[in-house]
C-alpha cells in the first residue's frame, strides 16, 4: 500500500488538528486509527481531489466526491458530530483519547507496515 | 496462529456461498481506522469458533463486485452467511461479545 504525499498528508493532519479543536472532539486512544484514516484521507485528496471518507465503500468514487456528502468533514459529522471512522470522537466516547494532535512521523510509522 | 483467509471476487462463491459451515465475512479496506480495531476481534473469533464457523476477509477496494453485490457502504461491515444466504450483519468496530452473540444465533 502506497502512502500519500507529504503535502497532502500535512494538509489533512493540519485540517484534522484544527477541526478537532474547533469542534471539541478528540483523536482515538489508539493513534493507529488516527494515522490510518489520515493517510486514507490524504490518498483520496491526491487521487480524487477531495478528502472522501476512507471508511466507506463506493460504487463510484468520482460521483461521490461530486455529491460531497461523504467529503471530510462529512454531513453526519458537521450536523451531529458522528464520525464512524473514529477520527473525531466526542469526549464521552469510550475510545476517545485526550489528544487533538499527531506528528507526521507518528503517522508514517504507524502506517508503514501495511 | 490461525489467520482469516482473504477472499476475492473470484473465490467468494466457493469459499463463502458453498461453505458447509456458517461464514463470517469481514468487509474491510486498507485505510479504514475502525477496520484496524476490529481485525484482532475477528481473529479471536476465528480461533474460538474454529471448525464451527469459517472466518474470511474481503478487501472492498480490490473486490468491488462482491462489495457492490451485498450493498456494502459503511466499513467495517461484518456479514454472516449460512447455506449460501446472507443471514445477518453488524456494522462498525463492535466488541467481541456483540459479534459472538450474533454468531451464536446461527449455530
């Protein structure tokens, strides 16, 4: 599995960190989850031009990007703080950690073995 | 250590639909965080139910036909097949007990 480019990964990392702070949500207690999702978002950004949710299956990814519903932050997240990818977790979630940041190095290390 | 077999579009019918025992299918994708969380649970189930339930995995990115056929949307989706039919499903990174209780209904 190829990793995303530095540029797109940094873009998604910065977005996720500021969005978590803005919405009062936290990253998963398992940083491997955060890392995998950020790589997935960055790869979609690279391949499709938009950060389509990597935790769904689509029959047609290009069409989904245009529909925008599942482009991160998706509609369920924006409306109800529901992120089934477990990238943004509300503090009452059993899997919520206490961090709103992750280093690029951590992301690369945690996704390298795939 | 038993590891769940990866099943493809090509092998799905023979591995899943024609299986003599119930099959738990883990529909996953490489860049899905909760898939990573549920993977060890699926492995444990595979060991606990050895011989009684077959446990397999389908990478939805590489095998879109099967994923489309069964209407997979949110991943991970864990689907149970018995006698060639889909009989139940659980969506998301669920605890082991939830998965075990669902499976027990079909044994």
